[in-house]
């Protein structure tokens, strides 16, 4: 049996989905940051030139900050860049450190999945109310879609990291493809 035969099709499919989600995250994060910069600069120019702000600038930046926060959460989980306290785990032998990481990652995944569920139910309630944003008159629920999406993808990333720790015999994993000893650097977009 080859190394891919154990869950081969499922693992390959999961990797493809993960790569597609990583590309989507990069595009969304880069686009949101660029749009925030252009929006802010444009608002400053209009304010200085015409003594009046763009009516939608502040609201748009608020929406983009929500997007960056929650999509960034899933990107950080994928890259092993999330905040962690390692004083206890650093003292453990590798076997127990892997188990501890798997436990912590599984617990984090459960909490994030629950938060994604509550965010999704909240969005459905807001959608039912028919609320719109004050300046741009966009349905409010559209601006909140990033909450369950980011939290759900982050939960998936922690599940994959936990599985990597449970499968591994030689390494402890911070993320599905990031070992504890890897030099984690910010990816390029």
C-alpha cells in the first residue's frame, strides 16, 4: 500500500479544498486591505478638497475590518500563527506534547465551531429583520457573513492540525502543515 492509500481520495480532496481556501483567504485579505487604504486616502483627499467626507467611507472600513479580522483568523490558524502559550507544553516530551497540542487544537475547534454556529444563527435573525446599514443601505446580514465563514474555516484548520498531531510520530504540529520547529513566516500574496 502506498502512503496515500490510507484515506487517499479524502486526503487529496481535503488538500485541494484547503489550497482553494488559502487562495481565497489571500485574495480577500489583500483586497480588503487595499480597499481600506484606497477608501481612507480617497476620504482624506475629498475632505481636504471639498470640506466634506465620503458618506460611506467609515461604514465601508468597518465592514472591511470585520472581514480582515475573521478571515485573518482562519489564515492565522492555517499558518500556525495564532496566539499560544507554550510554557507547559515546551517542558513535555514530544509524545505528550503532540497529545496536548491535539487536545488543545480539538478544544479550540469545538469552541470556534460553536461560535460559527451562533454567528450563523444571529445572521439569520438579522436577515429576518430586514435591517440595512445606515449609509450604504446594504442588508446588514451581508456585512456579517465573514463571521461564521472565518470562524468555521479556522475550526477546520484546528481539526486538521489536531489530526496531524495524532497521526505523527516524529513531529508536533502547530497547524496541519506547520511543524513546531518550522520557521513560521508570513506568506506572500
